């Protein structure tokens, strides 16, 4: 395996950095029915922020609640059952945001149907709809070999992991692809490693866990231990 680790890629991998420019829309909801109505009307970019982008703004060790709706259900409504339902939902199982929206609406409609009353948020815990732009920048870190790539994974920030894993899935139009596996596939082949990376349920991992999982897969398939991020 040493030979493949040193093989030079036809196209170097350039890591990107990114950050969010979030903007509240001035629209808030105070109970579950208002959230449901809001979800029917909001722009897809707002849905995308609360399901995907907001994870970049969160600094937490693990993704207990992988989206803002589940987090609000747990903290504001004190409803662990609803939070669990919204946490188990994976937007990457759907082909577009229109289908994602309908799936979330279906969850809330079904849940409300069986409730004797509509849950309200505690004062100060209203849900505020937001949208954001992702600002992307070239980093100074690149890799021409798999060995360099693995070492670089320990150096780049978690925002880079987010960009190349989460943002890439919508950008590439392939919900089971990402920048990392695409680069490995087009430059080195390695179908088993590529498949293993694409099979990661990325929505249920923190960014730190994603980095460690990716490093572990490279070690497992190529026998080369990557340094773990500090």
C-alpha cells in the first residue's frame, strides 16, 4: 500500500475554508402549529440553513440534535419525543429541498394530529427563522498524494470538513458524493475506500467525528495511520 500512498494525483486537492454570514429574517414562531405553517412558506434557503448550515455555527462536541428544529423542540418546547423524531430525520435521503420540506411538514402534521393541545415555547425561547450565505475561501493547504491528504486532514479547520462534506453534496448534485471521495475516485480509483466514505451517515456525526471517521477509513483501507486532530 505504500506505493499508492505516494502516488501523485493528476489534480491536487485544494482545501477550502468557509464561514457563515447569517441573517435573521424578523419572523418568529411561538408554538408548534406556527412552526408548521412557517415551514410551508419559508424559502428553501431558510430550510437549508436550519437543517444543514447552522451546524457550522455550533461549537459542540457531538450532534445530539442535528438540526435547529430538533434543538428547539428539546429546549423550548421541552418535548423530547418530538426532538427525537426530528433528530432521526435525514435530509440527505431526499433528492431536493422540496422533498425535504415535505418530509419535515409530514413529521409535524402527524405529531400534531395525536396531541391534545398545541405545545408552546417558553417566553424567550421563540424560534427565529434565519438564512445565511456561505463565504468560501481558498486555504493554503493542498495535497498531491494520499499521504499528504491524510496529514492535511489534521491541519484544516472543521469549517473545511463541513464545506467538503456537507456543502459538497448539494453543490455536486450527488447526495451520496463529496469532494473527498470524488478526488480519491478520480485520481486513484480505490472503489472500496470511496464507497466506505460515501456510506458514512454524515448528518448524524459532529464535524470532529467526521474528520476522525475519515482518517480511520483511510487507515483501515490503506494501512497508514493518520494523525488525529488535536
